[in-house]
């Protein structure tokens, strides 16, 4: 159960990046300016760079939580709470990157 919880949490930054990439691929943009092209490129780079750290961090925490649960099964509830708290803190940076990407795509 801890492994599945950790995997679900670790994939969230990748899902944010996938959503941004789908928006970039399937949207039609009215202006042909260099500024808009730079903003769209910046949106992709910001989301990509903003998803690397949280993905690695949450994956590492999930791996350690799974190992700790295997070693001491009676502490599973405490380990899962710690996993959720650590993932919530790490997840916030990928949410910030997603917001920056959306702002660059639609408000430039």
C-alpha cells in the first residue's frame, strides 16, 4: 500500500508536465510574435525544470517509506503520514511551476 501511495504521489509532476505539453501541442495561437514564441518556450522549460526536483524527491521519499514499512510493519501508519507530509511539501514546487507555465501560455 505504501508503494502504491508513493508511486501515485511521484507521478503528479509528470502529469502536470504532460498537461502543459498537450496544451502547447494542440492549441492554436493567434499572434506570430517572437515574444509569444519565447513565452511558450519558457512555459515548457519552466514546467520541465519544475517537475524534475519534486519527481526525484518524492520518488526517493517513497522508496525509503516502502523500505521502512518492510522493516517495521507496525509503524506503517506513521510512515504513511510522514510520506504524505513530505510529498505535500515537495509537490508545491511543481504546482508553482505549473502555474507559471499556464501564466506564460495565456497571459503574454
